[in-house]
C-alpha cells in the first residue's frame, strides 16, 4: 500500500508540474469587473524568510522523532497494505503549514504549504482546483463565477473569482498570471495575497545525525536547502519543469537518489526547497513514462 500511495503522490505531482507549464487554450467568457488598482487594500509583494521546525526533519529520519520536534499533529491519516504502512501528519498552525509523510517508520516526505490552503474548510466542489491550475481549467470545473474581479496592483494582475453553491459556503479562487495561487472560504480579499513565506536555510546537521546519515545520503535532504545543494547530492535531474509562483521562479525536479534506481521529487520556489518526497519502489523509467 505504501508503494502505491507513494507512486500516486509522485504521479500526481508530475501531472501538476506538466499542467503548470501548459498553455491555457480557450478562455471561457466571464464577466470581469476591472479595477486599475487596489493599493488601499493589498500589501506590496514580498517574500519573508521564517524559521520552521520542519527544517530539522530529514529524509529517512525515524518517524518517532517527528513528534519530539514538531509536537502533536492536528490530523493523522494512516494507510496500510502488503507493501507497508504510511502515516501523513498535518501541522496547519506552524508559521508555514507543514505536512509530514512517514513510510514504514521513516520520514519519506515533507511539504510546506506556502499558499496556506486549508482543504479541510473548503466545500467538496472546490477541492478539484489545485495550486497552479490554469484559468480555463478552473472555469471548466466550477463553471462561471458569481463574481469576478480583476485587480492590477504593483504590476501584478490578480483575479479574484467567487463561486456560490446552494447550501454550501462561498469560495474564493485567486489567480496571478492566469494560474491559481490560493483558494479560501468566503468572499474576502486577503491583504497579503501577493506575498508568501519561505523557510530559512536549515542549520548544519548535528555530528550524531551526520554519522547516522552517512549510509544514506538522502537523509541530508531538508526543507530550506537550495537547488545547488540538492544537485550536489544527486547530480543532474532526470526530469524538470520550470514555472513561476507569484512572479517568483519555481522548479519541479526528479532526481535518482540511489544506484538501485530509487528516486525522489523536489519542489523549489525562489531557489528554496519547500517539498520533497520519496518515489517508492517503482522504477523511475516507468514513472516518467506514465505507467
């Protein structure tokens, strides 16, 4: 089961990355209220660097250490099968919301939700819309919005779509450059929608950790590392997609992490690692071929 869950996660991430660079085709017509500026509401674009406890977690760390570092999780999802077990721990109240995956007792992935999307609060119909989706696909899934506002502030074109459904909470979908950057319950325009936070660089590993990690170099992988640091560990990526997030460079990479064919997927924003995940036991060639 763990293998299939890992493969599903990686396949989903690959499809997301491909969609992120695909060109939006037909643009369904929708009524848009154009406003030249919302400087009175919107804060200027900015990228903050903040410390996160997740930077102490490394790939392959014993799962028992997660609670010692992160505390009790707000939610735990567990999956078990013939291939092993997977637990997914959620920490939504951290300075950057964090998701930790543990496969067969070892950390297999860490994800920082820099967009701050709380799927638990969203009505079911909006969950099919994900970060990076193009405008045309959003409209195909959700139909025309009840209200659609276009704000041109600080040189960034922000679109705010509001969708209503009977007996369900209203949902706001936010796009910059025609791509989804956030979604929230309600009709409010967050003043900080143009900015986001990234983790500070992780501190050097403790000598004890360094010794335990020597046999598997992927255990050095931690959020906050740079593209060059990951590439120094694993060499040239086997697959890569470049895109943007709120006008900042973003990168999705797949690296072979071991001579036995093991691989991992990595997401960077502004050159900073915000997510890594192991690929399970499926050969990399099969994943890249879509099998």
